[in-house]
């Protein structure tokens, strides 16, 4: 019987785990443990000022906030930007003993976003304009974030972290937020640097990105992304995702959080779980079921969350002939 850590790693590497790995609601359990920088330079407070000087305001209906005052409105302010010290020892206090506390679970450490952090500092419209008007200045800021991630990877590797998790929502409902060619020119090589460094240190790579990201998923695979954590799939299509990318990247997903989980009946949710495993996974691995950690904010009924979690567990038991090491 495999440990949680072994099941996750074998799933990501398509090496025939003995069950599906899970990251479900607390009532159903998880094969994952997490460790965080304290504080993280990528922390998004529901309200108040973050380390960079961005001022956040709570949205009022969820745990999320949005930036209402940007510290880098103009590039003339760059030299006055407060850049957090990634090597401050206090930031890494939770790393001590994290591997032991995780026991046999897959341990995730969190990095710093390359796109969202830029527009949290500079504004989304400014970021889009500077792709064309000031690409050198934009890249200078992104490269600071890359270097911070490289420093984090070194510390995570020493501490025995298994996976590096980045968060960058790149998609609108039916397209990428920026032209794919611009993404390839500016962001692709910088993700590549981070993913290469992680792999060189024995760490798997995980990216959360929602919206329509089909246009860059091939590129992310090319530069070394191991796992894509997407909370939406219906806007791209499970069949399309599976046909184009299945077997080459691991999908780490709940039932689509905007559609089926909100509007579907319990039977429709269960059926969608089965479609996900069939389309996105492969016999050797490639699919990790999860849940959305703010169900109330997303409008997910408790009975819908339970139906999803129970169905994923049932599918695993059926698929692996009841052999479950949990």
C-alpha cells in the first residue's frame, strides 16, 4: 500500500498509483500538507495593506479582497517600491519541522505569482498597456518576482517540500487576458526558469490558473509544468482538455465551480465527476480530485460538496478494485 506522498507523486509522473489521490473537504480528507511563508510576499489580505504597500478592500461576500490603491501607479515610483525581503529568517519559521509534521503526505510550498502580483502592484490596465509601451520596465518587475521564487525554491528543497504551488489566473471566460504571443515573449521564459529550478531541486511544479487557458497550456507543459490546478473546465470542455493535453500533464480539479457545482443537481454533479476522471485522467495517473476551499463564497451547497467528494472516493474504489491505502 502506497503512502499519500507516493500516490501523489506516482499520479503526477503517470507511474500507476494504487488509487486516486485526493484533496477534499475536511470531512473527507487530503493527501496533501501545506507550508507557507509567514508572511508570504504574495499574501492577498481581505482588507488592509500588504507588504508591498498595496491597499486591499474586502469584496463583502467571500474571503477575497481586491486592490483599491496600487503602490506602483507610475514607473517613476519604482525606486520607492517596498520590495519584501525574501530571505528574512522570520518568513521561513514554519519550514522548521514541516516535513516531519507532514508525515507521509505530499508537502506543498507556495511561491509568488508572476502576473497577479504585477497587476496588484501596478494595476491591470497599466500592466496590459506596458506590454507594448514599457516591456523592459515590466520585465524588470517580473524578474524580481522570479528571483524571489528561486530563493524560495532553495529553502523549500532543503526543508523537504515536494511541490511548488504558484497562483496566476490568466483566462477570461473564453480567451486569454493578453495575446498569447505576448505571453510567450514575456512570461513563458520566466515560468521556465522557475520550473527548471524546481525540477533541479527535486520539486514538482503546480500552477493554479482559471479561465480559458487553452492557448498557453501547451507552452506551460513545454517549460516544465507538472500539474495544472483549474477550478473551471466547462468553458474549455473536458473532452478538448483531455484530447489535447491528457497524459502529458496532471489535472488537479474540482467539479467546475461556476457551473455544475452551482447549478447542477446532485446526480449531474456525480456524472460530471465521472466525466472528469474519464476525460482528464489516464490509467497511469494524471488526475487529482479536489474541492473549492471557499464553498460559501462560490455558492456551493453543502450537499453538493458532499456529493462531489463522495463520488470521487467511490470512483477511486471502483477503479482500483477497492485497494485504498487511506
